[in-house]
């Protein structure tokens, strides 16, 4: 089996097209197609659903993708083991949850690039549960996630604790809510929330479920700026990061609400599948820099 054929197939799956894989690998499109066909002939199965747009792997292709990623990683680890002083090369596929991207992700990524110039860093933004699934399937090398405080990442992953992250409960000043507000009164209000899968939403749902109270979602919105705009207009209460609230021009239109028996808190983690292999040093550096950036962001917001 030719590892270049495997790499071409992986590139097609990850970019969703022959043209995307061609650009990534610096090959002609016919060259990528020949390599994928060669791998299919070697394995005796079709790996791509060529009727789908973007191109998607077949059931056999999904299995081949997972095994292929491991193969490429093992080969890279082997090279690092033979040449331990060699700078890590190849891809570093990093997943980041939106909370962490709000907390100034640029500096940790810049430091990672400066320290490991031969790494090709690819960043994927998604909700923490989705990032964990991608890690377990071998589609990511590491991920910065946020989950409800008190809930640990899966035991099959190596996890570094980046610290507890406070979340602010906010509402429009025009609502003139009495404080501190009870959890029962919060259950009567509508909420402006992220889509399902967000660590904040999961944390709230656990609190309301434990109290046998309903959680009424009035609006779902991905953008923190849009959520705060809707909250400021009185569409409901919601959660914001201290950093997002501090930088928003709408911060004077909302107020932080004190609630009884409700202290929303999430915890940030840097997780990866063991062993880290050639990516041990980049993962450690990114975790260190991200932890420092989170602490600095919280200090400024305070």
C-alpha cells in the first residue's frame, strides 16, 4: 500500500473535493484521482460517494479514513522517534469551541506557529461535544473544549485542566428584574441561547433538570453579538462570557443578574488522544499559552 495514496484520500475527505485535495497536496486533479483510485483498487472497495457534493466517504471509506489517519500519524511518530531532535512536521488538526475563540485565540496560535514553523496548523471551530466525537474518531489531534463544571472529559482522552470559566447571567435593564432572582422565576422567563451542544446550555439544563423546572428557549443564535443584541431588546435572559460583555457596545443596555442557587460555571480543557507522539510539544505549548490567555482575559474583564 502506497502511503501517498492514503494521504490523497484523506485530503479528499477533509476538503470535500478533488480540487481541494489538489491544492492542499500541490498535485494535479488527475493525479489526486489516480491515487484515490489506486487505493480503492488495493482495498477492493469504493471509498468515496461520487454522487455527493461535497464528496463524502462511503461506509467503508469512513473506516478507511480513521485507519488512514492513524497510519499517517504512526509514520510521523516513527520519523520523530528515529530523529528525536527533528522539529515536528505535518498537520496539527486543532479543534476549538466558540467560548475559547472569544477569549483571544490569536496569540496562542501565533506562538504555536512561531515555535513550530514546519507544522501545518488547521483549526476547526465547533461545539465541545462535536469536538470530542471528532477526537475519538481520529479526525482531530487535540481540542480546546468547555464543559459543565464537575463533568470530566471521556477517560479515553488525555485531558489538561485549563481552569474554571465564569459565565454571566444578563438581562435587559428595561426588564427591571428584582435581584437576586430565584431559579423558579428564571424558569418563567425566556432564554436567548446557543444551539444545542453548547457547554453553557448543557450546564443550565443540568441545573434546571435537578430542580425539576422547565427551560424555555425563546431564541437560538450562534453569534454572541447577536445574542447580546436580542437580550438588550428584552427578548429574554442569557449567558455571556465576561470578555464578550466587556468588549460589547451594548454592555450599558444590559445588567448582570444575581440569581439564587444558580452560579453558572464551565471548565476549559485541552484534550487529545493518547499518546501525543510527535505532537506532544506543540500540544503542551498550546495548552500553556491558552491557559495564560484565559487567565489574562478574566483579569481584564474583572
